[in-house]
């Protein structure tokens, strides 16, 4: 169905106008990475997101750790994708102006049973080809992290675990996709569809139909529902797992230099203490099973448990206020494995149950999915020239916009967000469409006062500037 004629930018023309090569369903971190990969490989791509913005589901709430894969199941797809994604992020983050905080990590033992398990963690890391992992005793650990509780007995050191920006990274991936020709539709809930043997007609109750030869299901918490609705079957069942977090004021970040990880259990990786790229200190997540897929609420009881656990690990946290709490849902399922399925007879690939390592693995998973796609579809011609966006820096550890002249005014004083940053977020390639999107793009309202002082000014600046109703299409032109 595809002509080999090049359109001047490395992209082959298609015979059917208005038909996409690939429809990506879901605008979480995996969907954004998949859209980017396919566009760069020459596909005509549309991304369909049921929310009003990207990262409106599971991807919006995570610990933002760039994982090495030291503790991933050996020989698993998760390990393969995590390590490929880790490698690619380190190759591209500077091109996008994305931040990287080289923290390292310690897996800390707090009792004799955990201490005995450290050698197994080291062995698994070496089996996973993460060779710089080693066991250290409590004296070395407490010398490197003097604010840790003296109850620590020892640790495994993981030098390659880092912290990144959890929101700007997927925004960069999809922005690049749009700049190079992708289209995006928000508030597009795929309600049904038909496959005619050559391609799909995807339907929404509120927007126009979409025609695509191939569908990639990256629908996260609703991935099994989408498979069931359009394929008539789902080979996995999402069982949402809620994680609650608490965020300490920025003074807490001076108490740690590394990510503090627990010795994991069969059920969960446990509670983590880590600095964030934004200068705070994060404690979480919990691991709570629930049936509800659309609501992630916080509870006083669980937050108090987190606070108690965090302060037992770093006692000085007792003197520092908690400034924010939040919760997210992970798309867990009946198996701990990534659930990736290829349906060649239906031109369909599903990426399901991509849980806590999805931020790191998304780039590697996108490459894996494209490889599987290439076995089922006709060859594409990758782009000859590629546009790469420079993302606004939100890292506390790099120069922010307020340090540069001409920023206008400081709108959010807690996070030092400028009027120029607000204006740019509203007028960008993928603009903020509501306050939640603006918060993720700028950090406005996310500081110590939690919007008490800046809310009125933000309302003035954004009056009549947010999109009302769905954006039917956000288009990029690879030949601009």
C-alpha cells in the first residue's frame, strides 16, 4: 500500500490520503516515546489520548528515577527495555536540554535478614550486567550518608541510578514527534473500531473517526479494556496499585546525596527516599490494591505511615515540613512481567502492564515495539532530517529562567516561575490546556504555599487562554 517515493524529508508518501500508518492509543510516557520512535522511522503517526493532556493517567505520578535495571528479572523484556531506555536517555538528554541528577543509590538493609540478602542483590545485578554494584558495610554507608539512621546495617551501592524530570521527558518525546509530522488528538476516547483486513477505523463518541493501518495500544490503566473492546479478547487484566507520596520542603534535599532504596519484597519494591530534580525530597510510594482505575486519593493514615517510615530512615526529617502529598496508580496486572502482545493478523501491538520502570524503559520499549512492527509491516524510510526541541529547564540544579534577563515577573515565588515560562507553556507546540498541564510544564503552584499566593495572578494571566473543549488536531509538518 505504500509508495517508495520520498517526499523530500525521508518520509514515504502513502497512497490513501487521511490514512495514518500508525495510531498510538494513550498519551502516557510509553505512548509519547512510541509516537516519537515511529515518526523518526518515517511513519505517519497520530496519537489519541482520552485525557485533556499527556500524562493524565498513570504516568503523572512516579518517583522519577532513571533505573539501571540492576534488580529487574534476569532475561526479561523489562530488563531489555529498561537498559535500552537508560542508554538512549543518556545519549539524547542533552540534545533536548533535559536534566539529569547523578545521585547514585543505596539499597539499605535494616535487619539481619535484609543484610543477608544483599549478596543476592549484588549477584542479580551482575547477572544483569550492571557490574559496578557492590556491597558496603555500615561504616562506609554512614560516612557517605551521615544523616541516615544509625540502625542501618549495610547496603548495596548502585552508582548508575539517577534522577530525571518525570514530566518534561515525555513532553519532549511527543513534542519532537509533532515537530516532525505527528498529529495528536486529546479527549479522544476510543469507544469502538473495525478492522477490514488492511487497516483500522477507530471511533470516538465525540470526535471524527481515525483511519490507520496499524494500532499500538499504550492505554495504560485501560489497556486491557481496549484490547477486549476492539480485539474481542485481552490476555491480561489490569489490577491497579495505588502509590501515595509525601514531598518534603527543599531544605530536606541537603540531608541526602543518594537515592535510598529498600530491600524489595515479592510484592513491592518498597518505600524510596530520593531527592527530586525540583529540589525537594520525596518519600514513597505505598502499594495499595484497588479496583478503581480513575481515582487515586490520598489517606491521612497511609501518609502518616510514610512520614513515620521516612523519618525513621532520616531522623532529621522530623524538623522539616511536608509541603505536598499526591497519589498515582500503577497499571499492575496478574503477572509481574511486561505484557506485550503482537497480533499480526489484526495489525495490532499491545504494550500492557508497564509499571514502575516505565519512565526509564519507555524509549527502549518504543524501539522493541518498532522492531516487532517491522516484522509485520512494509518497510518505512526514516527521516533524513530531524527537528529536536529544546525543553525549558525545571531543574533546581541547573540555571532557571528567572536567572536570565527579560523574564517579565516572578509569578510563583515558591518555585520561581516566571511570566515568560507561563506564556511559553501556553503557546508551545503542545500547549498547556488547563491548570494541571500548566503545573507540569512550569512547576507553578507546586511549591511550599501550594498556590495560596500565586493562584490569583495565574488566573489573570491564563484567562481565556486555555483551550475550551477538545483540540481536534495538533499537527506537525515535517517539511516546515
